């Protein structure tokens, strides 16, 4: 767990170019919804993770336990 974890949230985004999910490596096509990791403090320089909606659902389920 990193010190930034409490500030992280997932922002729903529509892909403007095709991307690869960084968890399952699935192709996220243009126009598809994906989720981009952000910090609530935008001043911190942070490399965000991009994941597909399936992985997002999976992560959400796991976090609620
Ligand atoms: Zn994925």
C-alpha cells in the first residue's frame, strides 16, 4: 500500500484512442468506457493506471468485502 492510496479514486472516461487495460491487457477501443486512476489532490504528479470496465467491476466487488 502506497502513501497515496487513501487519495486514489477511479474516474470513468471514454476512450479517445485505443488503449490496453493495465490489469488484463484487453484492448479498450475508441468510444468504450474505461477507468483512469486519479488522486484527489491534482497537484501531485502521479502516473495513473488505466483499466477496462470489467476489471473496475472486479476491483469494486473485492473492495466491498
Ligand atoms: Zn481489464
